[in-house]
């Protein structure tokens, strides 16, 4: 099974695997709780996959000033 988006592409956007997982996890919980989607369409049906797609698209980032998620 191939992961979309690839880990390499995601790590181009987020500086560490730990930060990547924390960001995706928090966003997945938000999506599960009914948060508004940031993209028009997703390839993934699961919330974690959707979070990864938002990160790859550049619409979900970590604010470098306070390391909180946008």
C-alpha cells in the first residue's frame, strides 16, 4: 500500500516526524468533532489521511512563533 501524500512530501512542509504526527493527530480530532474541511475534496476517507492531505497542500501549518497549530 502506498501512502498518499508521501512522508517525504510531508516532511518538506513540517520539520520533524514528531511535529508532523502531533499536527495531524490534533487536526484529525478536530475533523472528527465536526470542524470545517480546509480542502474542497480529499482522496482519503479517514480523518488522519485528510489531515495529511491538508498539510501537503500547505493549508495546515505549525506557527513557528509559538509552535501552535494554525
